[in-house]
C-alpha cells in the first residue's frame, strides 16, 4: 500500500513540473512577442538626431590656399524613423558634402579673402545625401566661414617612413630609389615656413629576398585644401641581392715618407674581410683596395705601433673587419 502511494506521488510531481515548465515557456513567448511589438511601434515613430557632415571644397584658385581656421564640418539635425537611426549607427556612415567656392563671392580683409556661406541655403542640397524619409530640419553653424590666402610654394625632400628587414645573407643592392625624391608643397606662408620635409605613410617590409617596388602615400598633417602637394604618392624601389663574405690581402703602402728614410712595417700586409653581392662577385680585385697608416706626425710619435687605415675601398665591398687592426713599424735611414 505504501509503495503504491509513493509511485502516485512521483507521477503527480512530474506532471506538476511539466505544467510549470509549459506555463513558463508560454509566458516567455508572450513576453518576447510583446517586447518586439513594442519595439517595432517605437522604431516606426519619428525622431530627431544629429549627423556630423564633413565639408569638402573645390574651385579654389591655384594662387590661393585655404587657411586652417576655415570651417570644414557642419552638424545636420535630421528627422527620421527609429529604423533609419539604428541602421545609420550600425553602418557608421561617413557623410561628405562638397561645395564649389567659385560660385560664392569673396570679400578681401587685409591679406585674407573671406567667403561666407549661409547653411540655410544648403538644406535642400544636403537633403539629397540622406535616405528617403529623412528630412533635414536644421544645420549648425548658421554660416560656413572660409578663409583664403595667397599661396606660397617651395620644394622639400620626401622622407620614407619604411621599416625594412632582410632575409639572412640578403641586403639592399647599391641603394634605394625614390621617385620623386622631393615634392613641391603649397600653402600659406605660416604653414610652408614650418615644413622642411614630407613623410610617407608607415610601411613595414619584412625578410626581403627579392627586388621590391612600393607605392607610398604622402602624409598630410593638415588637409589637401590647406596644404597641397605636387604629388600625392611616391614610388620606392628596393633592389635586393644575396651577399657572401670574401677577403683580400692588401699590401701596406706609405706615401709621405721623407726622402732618405725607409718605413718598415710588420706585418707588411693586412687581410680585409668584406661582404660582396653575388652580382658584383666577379669584380673583386686586390688592386681596388688600399691600406696604410696615418703618417701625419709619424716621426714625432713616441710609439712604434699604429692603427691600420683603409684608404681606398671599392663601392661593391662592405667592410666587416681587418686583421690585424694595428701594426708595428720601424723608421730608419736608407
């Protein structure tokens, strides 16, 4: 009897658990449906939000340049549905608006040409940049103020900002080429006076083992309306070759020993170790090298040893070391 009652009790507990779980599921489904319905109703409503718009200018005469204090940003108050607001936020759209300055009159104020543009007149044109159903309500600031000044130009070198590493036994062959290696910069006098070079965007070239050609953009710390370059990009050619170590034995030569004297060196030759590229290997010749010592004030020296000096090294050789670095000498009359 007791066992039967126990089995019935277990069945009732399982049924109660199933009913409770079913009620919870129904509640959650109803809650989600209600939340989604509420959210859709809210998103279908009309709201106002601000959008930042970058203003680009064209029609600037070649002999004029825009000053950094000119307005290049406006804020548009947009009326749109909640759907569009969320969509724009998710895409993070970049709004750019272009104005032709040649269509607006300028007023000279000292050395500065001033152009004043009422943003209220741009409402219709700006509205074409937005989606259907989005309306431009207002624009801030009320006026865009553009200041132009006489343009100055000068030539400056290009400085590449490139980190280069080479594969083992490889290195640059001869030298790196940059085209163009200098550019003309145009801007106001204050801007131009503070520019001594133009730098490229940073680039990293790792473990190079072959010739490499790069196209590098030039960095502009201001913008192309305030500071203009004669070229926006440069080409950088990096010739790469494999190198090997070689050596030559070089006899020591002395050129300024007075007549009637003889300089005897021990040893009378040194060994020069250097790296040479594979393309230049056949050019190796001991006659292309020259070694000696600093003979100035040699006769007044209290020591009989001197440091070896390489007086002539061919371009293809990258000297690593010489052995020995010092030699002993003796000066005597003939």
